[in-house]
C-alpha cells in the first residue's frame, strides 16, 4: 500500500519499512482479537485521528538496562521537539524511526491515511472493492508542474554511487523548496529509468510536483523564480566526495516540466490511459497552475557534472 501510494521512503522524509511495521504492530496491540479486514480499517482510522507529535511506541521507553556497562542516548520528546511524527523502536536504546519527516511529507502521509479510511468505509458498504485501497497514486495525472532531476553515468558503479549521493541530498532540495511560501510540493520517491543515447549507458529520473494553491498566496500570472533554490541544490550535489575519482563519468540535470511535457517512460504500460484520466470523463480538480516557476526555464538546465 505505502509503495503504491508513493509514501515509502525514509530518505525523502516519508516512512520506511521499520516505521510501517511498528505502526501495524501497534494497531494489532490495540485490537488483538480483530479480523484482518477490521485491522486494515482500524489502521487508517487510528492514524488519521492520531494526535501528532504524540509518539507511537509498543512499550514504555526504557532507560539504561540493569547490569549494563553501556550507556546509549535514548529518544526523549523534550530533547527532540523537531520530530513531528515520532514512531519509537521498542528495544533499548529507543530511537525515533521518523526523524526525517517534514511538514510536507506529514501532510501527504496524513492525506493518505484519510483516503485509506474513506476507501475502507466504502468497502464496508460494498461500494468499492478492496483493491481501491492500494490503487497506484496517479501522480503524473493530478499535478500540472514538476521538477525533474536526471542522474546519468557511463558505468554501473559510478551510477549507483552518484545516484546514492544525490538521493541522500534530496531532503536538502525539499527543505529549500518548502521555504517558498506560495508553493506546495509533493516529492515522488520512485525512480524512473530511461535511455540517453550511447554516451550515458545508465540514466534515471525522479520528480517533485509543484503546486500553487490560492490559499497560500499564489495568484494568476505570478512568476516564481526557482533558479536560486535549484542552484543551491546543484552546488550541494557538486560537493560529492568521490567526484575526482570519476571525471567526466557522471552528470545531473534539473529542469522544470509541465504535465504535457512529461517523458513517455513515466507512464509504464498505460501511458495513454493515465494521461486521459485527467482529460476525459469525470473532471478531476487538481491544483490550478496559478504560478509558474519560469526561473527554471523550459529548456535551461542546471547541471552538476563530473
């Protein structure tokens, strides 16, 4: 479910496997005799209503165990006020598994909890099948504007190393973009492989959706220059510690795309079906493209290259 809905990534500030396992375990503790279908429904209901940042834990947080010669730092809510959705490990030393979560990823996760609860309610009324709960998130159909980060390399080893470096820095870009008050973002944790001619044998892309909601101050015709934010991110990625070991072997590009400019490889198997989902039949209501990050021009590219 979390992978299908695009909220499975500890690196980007969503929840990782350990966190999801702890959340499931806590619901099983709360409803020890419930049937599996009831547990699924309760899962979404409990966490949609949870009073964050109240921590979730399976047992009491233990301090230093008896007869132990080791002293490890134990998670403490007073010492970690920036942790907005804490989910605590049960064994000593207790740690927060969600320290990367931001206000943006919290907003997205909470929206998915609410959607899951609504789907379960519809299933219970026999209005929808269980498959609706884990339908794939229509990321490229409901948003109008995107930042695309392309990572390319000439060999598998350098590709995996540089990709890992860029992925570990993506939270920096998300934090920078979050500071733009009139814009909301939605990072997609999936990577989309593609081919870039004979020069770059290995290439992949990730995308961040850009929204310009009126209630955050966006207005028709407003221009938002993203060049300073993107340049800062590119500078961070250019500081890769292994860059001198791979001269001319890797490259990163960042560019802004409209929905109509998305590459075909982001629509596996059913490109036309997903595109048409937003343009035919029942009308959807995505965020209007009220502003446009014209600063990152249509064809201009900021790159970090070896």
